[in-house]
C-alpha cells in the first residue's frame, strides 16, 4: 500500500477483499518529512461492520504493538465480513522515547481526544484518529496496559450503561474473553478515545495489563485472542469466541488520574496485591526515607478491590500510588 495522506484516507473507499499495510501521514516534522502512523487493514466484501483497534496511545505500552500484527496475519479477506482497521502505534513521538507522554509537547494522547487539527503534535494525532478512523467505526477496541509506572491486572474495560450502546459494549467485553471485566458508569472522563466513541454512540472497549515496560507473552496472546473473539461476536469472522471464566466483574470510574497519592517524597512499598479486597482503615503500604524510617503510612478511606498500584518505588509528592474500585458481582 502506498503512503496514505490525511486528505486521501476515506474508509468507505478502501478496496474490498484486501489486506494491506502502510503509513498514514499526519503532519509535517520540523526536520522534514512527516509524522506517520503505521496502518494495517483487512477488508471483506462488505464495508460494515467497521472495527477499529488502536494501541500504544501511551508510548510505553507494548502488548497491543505486538498483538496487532499477529491479528493481521491470522486473517484472510475472503473469510471476513466488514472492515478491520488497526493502528499499532498511535503515539509515535512517545513510542520513540519509551515514555507515556510525548516529549515534544508533554501531552498525554489519552487525555486530548477529539484533538485539534491546528494544535500540538499530540492534539493533531488525536484529531486524525478521531476524524479519519474513529468516526467511521462501528466498534472500538483501545489496547492499553500499565506501562512502566503502574501495575494493573490483565482486563477488558467497557462503558457501563443501560442504553443500547452500553449493552453492546458489555456483550463485547464478555466476548473478549478476559478473566477480569471492569465497567465504568457514565459520564466518562474527558479526553479519552472511549469518551469520543461514547459521544458518537459507538460501543467501546479497552484493555489493561501489568505492563512494566515489556509485553508478557500471555498478555499478547490474550489481546490477540480477545480481538479475534470480538470479531466473531460481531459476525466479522466465523466461529464462537474462545472464552474463559470471569473471575472478577468490577465497577468504578476507571479514572487513573484520581487515585491515592503520596503526600511526601521517598520510597514506596506496597503491602497489598492486585485484586485484593481491602477495608476502610487498612494500611496499603508505607513511604520511607533513604534510611528506612517510615515517613507516611498509606491508609485507605475506601473499601473495595485493588485495581492499580505503582510499580516504581521512588515517589515525589502527588505521585499516584494505588486505586481502589468496587465489585459488580
């Protein structure tokens, strides 16, 4: 596939019964050339349904980067109904520096959707993804993980609502096949891809995984199978989803910007495990100085389930430590 320019990309005009890879030009670079996004697509004989799969919205999350090519190589156009669109690296500037946010403008791609055509590089990427790929889509899967700084259990997340969009999202989450499902009631915090998808009436899912600056093979396999499961669920391919028992169905706002934080600098040591049930007043961990003296005991004011905790021991005031969510069933 030749390089596709922003003005040229039209999902409805993609050739049918085709399987291609290429590059999407977003905006010029200061040193010449363009910022480009890798693009893989597979089309069947019909346009719909259109499934969009994105990954590396944060530049230090690798599971989706590895899973998307695996998905691509498993598919044959003649056995596909609809259109599969995949972008394995959305935040190309941050991916190049192995950082969560872009080092060019310091912005978090997962907080600036729907973007700005005339904004910074991160805002322009969000605008491109929104206008050219998300708006035409019928279903979204955004592949995330904890990255370098946070540890999160492998899970599938969805927007929890009673309308038709919410019902379709829940059905897709169950079809994905992860053992942990995390629902998020409306309203969705601003700036996320799921926020824009929800506003557009598009059912949306996202993943999490332990991360750590590398991709565990079991998570890559989970994401690969999960996307293929959703495709079966959407009748894009034949067969039944390969499911595993749901061990934890959780419910919470999912806002990882609103968590238990540290009031002091020091060395953080957790005393709880992911998916552990905790009670009000329970000690979750400590922050010590370099001599091992306890500066602060981290106490939870909320009962629930540990869904995220900080992986990096060194902390500065205000750094995120732990998030607690609730059980749905």
